[in-house]
């Protein structure tokens, strides 16, 4: 969203771009072809342990790929819109992962950090989550 000043109502939000990352939807089980333990891991002898860590590694790599995609999308929008100052909102658990992937000049121009999941908030109520958009 981009903040536009209106003469009578104060700041208003205008959607600049919407996008969906399809990889973020669904369960890991549906995205991989084998199950944890499908490939035995062991010492080559009679001891076998099932490779449950394989699934965790895949989930971590999938998350990193999604974070990179989000950071690239944000960076592209900021560059295209020639944004000087901006507010960034993301759930607290993923906020630092995305922010760290942004180019330093763009990261340095974040004027408000909102660590909250606002994806399902209706647009009319978004401004209530940003101090910089509150009327004094």
C-alpha cells in the first residue's frame, strides 16, 4: 500500500501491488514425494535410523526461498515507486528474516516497524496498525 494525502480525510491507503507466493500455501507433506524415514540413514551396518531431519531441512530451505521472494518483491516495489521512507509489517517470527534480505539502503529507510500479521486485516482497518498514520 502507498499512503496518499487527501485534503479532507487525511492519509489514505492505495494498493500498489498484490502478489501471492504459491509455495507458501499447503503442507510440506503435499510438496515432497517421500515421507520422513523413507530413506534409512545409518552407519552402513545393521543399525538404521530414519531420516526425520530431511523434512526439517526441506522446510527450512522452503522458508528461506519464500523469504528471498518476499524481499525481492518488496525491493522491486520500493524501487519502482521511488520510496524514500516506508513502514514494514510482518509477523514477528519472520520479520527479521525478510528485513535482513532487503538491500541496506531500503532497510535504512524503514520508519516504522510493525511486527504483526496484517494479511487478513481488511484494508479500511490497516491504518490503525501504524502509528505514523494516526491522527494526533
